[in-house]
C-alpha cells in the first residue's frame, strides 16, 4: 500500500527508497514514514468534508505521532492540531504551527499548561470537567482574555474496540456525562462564566473503530442534547467535534472503511439531525490520529539471534521491541511483517519475533511466516506510524530509534537516533554519593 513496493533486487522500497539502503545509511531500528501516504490521508479527510458542504476542521490528533516534521505537514495540508500536553503544544509551536488552529485536550491540564496555551493564543480548549471550567475561567480572567471552549461530553456510546482504548462509555475518566445531567450543568455553567466563549461540544467514542454506527449514534445523542440546550437554556452550539477513532488495517482481520465513508456518514447524520430540528447547521470537527499516520509508518529492524525449541517454536530476535513498539505488550496488538531484504522469496518457516528487552512479554509478532531467516536480515513491520514512536520508551536504557520521512526517492531525518549521552543526559549523581567513604 502507499508507495511501498518490492524492487528488482527483491528489497522493500518505500517512497522510492530501498530500505536496505536506509538501514545502511541510518541504522536500525528505524521508523520510516511514507510522506506521500500521510499527505494522501490528510487530503482524503479534507476533500471528503469539503464535499459535504459543511464548515469543518480536521484536527490531527498529534498524540498518535507528535514530531515537528509531522506538525509541518499538518500545517501544509490545512489541518488543525489537537494537543494534550505542554510537550505536544511546544512541539507544534516550535514547528511554526498556527496557534489559532490548535485545540488543547486532556482531563488534567495543569495551571502551567493552561497559562502556556493562553499565552500562545490557541484556538480552542476542550474542557473536560468542572474543576477545569473554573480554573480556565480564572486563569483567562487573570490575563483579561476570553477563550473559546468546547465541552467534552461522554455520550454513553460504546464503540467496538479493544477495552483498554474505549473512552465513550459512561464509566470513563473523561468528560461530562450526558446521561446523569452533568453535561447539562456544564453547559449552563460555561454559559455563565465571563472568560469562556462556549462553541459547542466534543465527543470521542473510542479508537480503531470500523463501523459508522458508533459515530451516527454519537451524532444522534449530541444533536438531541444540542436541541434540549437550545430550547431550555437558549444556548446554541456552533461547533460539534466528533473526536477520532477511525480504524486502519493492521492485519487481515481488520476491516476499516475508506475515510470518505466515515466522513459521509457523519456529515449526513449531522445534516439530518440538525435540519430536522430547525437548527443552524454547526461546524463539524474531527480528530483523526491513527488513521492519519498509522499505515504510513514502517519499522525496520535487523535480525540478530534466534532460538529454536524443536516441536515448540522458533524465536527470532530483532534489535528493538517493546521500547519502540509497546502495543503488542500493552494491547496484544497484531502486526504484519516481511523480510525486507528478501521480500520476494518463498515463505518457509513460522517464527515468533522477539524484542531485546529483558522481559518475556517483549514479543512483537507471534507465528509469522517468513523465508528462512538469517542473522543480519532486515525485518519490516508495517503500520507502525501511530502510537509507536509516540509511546516509545527508554526501558532497559535502550535508545529511541531515528525517524526518517521518505518521498520520491529522498530520505530525510525527522528525528535523530538517541545517543548514549542522551540516555544519561538528565542523570545527576548527588554530590554526597561522590564523597570517599
Ligand atoms: N481525540 C481524542 C479526544 C482522543 O482521546 C483520541 C485518542 C483521538 C482523538 C485520536 O484517536 P485515533 O483517531 O487515533 O483513534 N494508545 C492507543 C490509542 C489511544 C487513543 C487515545 N485517544 C493505541 O495505541 O491503540
């Protein structure tokens, strides 16, 4: 998919770059991002919304992969940006991302983070709870500002997804509950706070969702709520944000729809619900993360040791693992992979891909069919663009890999590989420990 193909030498090629050459030049493990595919996804979203005729913003959920190069692409593709911490906000600002297109999320924004965002004049705060309503109003007041807000509501829609990443049901740490009246109270309160300008509501029902029904149900609930609030409180919403969650295909079992179909289902449902209620059509915002970058990322590893347990299994270890991709260990996520340097050879053995961390759970893929694997071979694991680099760690003091963006035969570093000095960069030995005993 994307610009990936097998070249004449039997090597995997992405963005016109032979990955064996990338391994040579940049080392492994290496995250490779197919820039054309990221841009294609961004355009699919923007064009699908444009076709709906509604006003919209497509905010890339930068938590999926927040690096300055990615923010630069989001800017060029006319996306907005969703950030959830001072770190993501800082990344966006340093990349020159326009502040008025930044939305700040999170269930526990600190006063420092809120002040930083107020000073940057970001476009919108997505307020999660009553404490934050008061805090934001107070901090904005101290700066004599009035800021745009959305209220995150929990619509009580449960999307089909892995339970660890469901956020839409009632028992959730996020948002104002629609069912028990707290969303209603929050709207009333927001409407009365002088330093907040209430634009509307936000709902995020989960992640890696394949069906449109969950989104349609969320729109139904949100529209019903909007009408109630208009009729009873005389407050109108000009923006409805439906969050992210659009699925991608990691393995055969995954059956996502094309972006255009999710967008059409959502926009149709907005039009129907709001027009039927005689409501001025609101602007519609979404926040895709995974579907913007997930399938554009490939992780390239070098095969090292293996352990064959006759009649049981063969373990093949690569030079990365749960430090660069914690998703299999955390969520039992499945990935597909190939031998990137012998990509057109027949599949001959079933192996399980182990990482190099000192932990039995550090397995990347179970039971993968490969050609006969040798030490030094390159393994390419697909669909690692989202929540991989973003969730990478230095466990075992392993260095985070480099990230390269490839396009039209050109490969450029977007994040340098960490050095050993980066690893100890923040370490300090307290003076008393250096005293002779
Ligand atoms: N908006 C909000 C408010 C969110 O909480 C999320 C994801 C998104 C947008 C983007 O959702 P996406 O389009 O990427 O599904 N670490 C997990 C995923 C956690 C998602 C958290 N929220 C994973 O690796 O699967």
